[in-house]
């Protein structure tokens, strides 16, 4: 039995996408698969069992039938967090290993999904650096480009995991950095003895967010088209310019949400006629009846927000970065990206697997 621990250099790097993509390919290639997320940070109750939302989502996607209570043996609730801060938490690693061994029976491959970065859980004595050894796993590191010094985290991981590091997947690489990654970063890492098992390009759909989620997270009030809150927005434009200039940018964009002051009816109307996915009105200002009526006809949700345009725009940047993989379209695209851009032959060789 082989164990692959999927971790990352930072949170929201694409661990769920990679886990589902690799899991789906393993199943397609005929391997009996098991899955565990040792530490969950998104508590959810399913069938009277406390588990983790991400773990539950992946469990269902992979169509697993193992006992749900074993999938995520440690769930970080507020009570658990307080207890961990007040006194040393002992025995959590043993609880994880016990559940893991039960799940691993008759499995060819176990995928273990990490939380946050490979250091996450240190204050509870269960970081990936410890669990990889306890589970006798190989670790696959996901890295999402974070700036000029992001390589330091990968080198840090190599120092921590040494021969247990199967390799890295560089995720979410935009077109402007792709040539540098391919021509400089990949050769550099390979020279350092770190296998680059995939370079996954940025995909706007993967960064998209539902209108419903925007309204919930930003505390907005939806004033029309509640039936279209599942619209996926891939990018946002700020309507703070003249209409002609705004339309020039708008026509070059796809699946756009518009952030605009509630007093800019000209931009609002142009956005509606252009087919925006949603309109976020700032300043807690409501549109006139003509705007609302036209939005209803076109099926474009309008969300009224209390913050100013700049604040809302900055909030959307953070929100887009921290979105989770949930929608069917995004899951399908994510699995396709992993299948296309990850070198499975090389990964299998690292794990000692044969089709």
C-alpha cells in the first residue's frame, strides 16, 4: 500500500483540486483508493457525525464508502482550539494513525489531504512534517505563485521532508510568468533535486465565484434576480470611469461582475445591456426603478453593499483568492487541468506504482 500526502506551501494553493484530480486518475487506472483528511478546519455535521466540509466534498466526489467518522478524525472546533491553546494536546497523532490504518485496509493507495500549509497544526503537535513520518507517506507539495521569494518555501519543504518529498506541482501560473517558470524555475528546482511533476496554468474559471457567495461574504442585499445567484463571475471591473472607456474594457472581458457606485446609473445600465453576470452597488445606494426593471428582464442580479467602491474591490480580491472548489463546472475543469498538466507516469514512478 502506498500513501501520498498532498500538502502545500500556503493555504488556498489548490490541494482539493489536486487531490480530486489525482484520485480520479488513480481510480480510472484501476487502483483501490482510500482518502483521509487528518485535520479539518471547516466543521460540518453529516449524519450526526462531525467532519470537515472539504473532506466530505472530496469523499463524495471520489464515491467512497468508508466509515465517515474515520475520514477526518480531528476537527478544529472553537472548543478544540481553546483547549489546544490552554494546554498541550496529546494523542491526536495516535488518533489519526488509528483511523488511517482502518481506512487503509485493502487499499492500493491512500491519499491524505493536508490543511493550510505543511506547517499547519504545529501548535497541536500534528503538522505534516510529523504526520508524513507517522503515516510513512510520500509528500506531494502544491505551490501557488506568491511573488519573488516563493521558492524559499519549497526549499524549506525539501529540508523538512528530504527523501519523503515526491515532488512539487506549481499551480495557478499566469501567462506572464509561464515562460520564466518553464525556463528558469523548473530547471532550478530539478537541479536542486526537487522533481516538478506539473506546471498548471491559471484558469479564470477556477478563480470564479458565485454571486450568492459574494453577497453572503460581503453582507450584501440582493434586490433582484434571486434565481440567478448561481452565476459564476470570473473577473470584476470597477465602474469609476466614463461610460465609453468602461465599455472598451467591458467588451474585452468575459463573465464580468461590475463594482460601481449606486449613483452611477449610466455604468449600471451599460453593464446590464452588456450582459454582466452581476452588479455590485456600493455606498448602500439603491438604483432607480428603470435599472431594476431592466436587470430583471436581463436576469442580472444586483447586490447592494454598504462599503465604498475601493473597499469592496479590495474585499473581492481577498475573496477570489480564498474561494473553495464546490461548483460542478469548476470541479470538472480542475480535474481536467490535473489530468492534462500533471506527469502521472513520473508521479507513479515516484510512488512505485504500476498501472
